[in-house]
C-alpha cells in the first residue's frame, strides 16, 4: 500500500508541476532573456518551497508524500545552472536583482551553493519522511539559505 500512495502522491506532484508551468512561462520576456530565466527559476523554487513552509507552520495539512515530492522538485531545480541568468549586463531592466550581485559574484555564487546544499539535505530528510522535527529544522535551514541572498542581493522594488 505505501508504494501505491507514493506513486499517487508523485502523480499529483507531477500534475501540480504541469499546472504551475504557466507561472514559470509568465515570467518570460524575449527582450530580457536572462532576467526572465532567473525569475522563472525563482518562481518555481517558491512554488515548491512555500507549501513546505505552510505544512511546517500547520497552515495546511502535513502530507509526507507531498513534502518529499516538493523536496525532490527543489533538488531537481538546483541542478539547473541559475547563474546563466546573471550574465554581465543583466542587472538592468525588469529585475529585483541588486547590482551588488555583479559587484560580488563569488559571494553570490557561494550563497547559491549554500542553497543547493540546504535543499539536498532537505531532500534527504523529507525522503525519509518519518521525523517531522528534522524535516521542519531543515525547512528552516533552507529558508535561512534563501534569506541570506534576499538580504544582500534582492531588492523589494523593480526597475533598477
């Protein structure tokens, strides 16, 4: 029975991924390709991470299979090279990326690497699924890795 539940949950997650695909595409602007690429990537990260946070907070029911599925999707996203969305010159246009990214790319890259490490650890504990405290702690650690970039490199305003 657990195998059937896992397959059902994965099918639901795949369908949810297809449903949110327009969210990613809606960020695409062919005149600002790099900006659109990174905004789409971050939108997909948020679409997978936000429900995990909501489960931890008790805002939505805790579902192990969905938690594991969201973690799997986050880990898959971190295999993409998001840094290709930050080439020189893409600090202009419709963006929330602060110019400090291009002034200190090694630090920004380190923070992105820290996020990938946190997401992989989250995937590991979520795939085990039995220790809610460990999962909640790793959701918090992943959120902290996200916030590290937001604090220094994400503006609250568009149109730099």
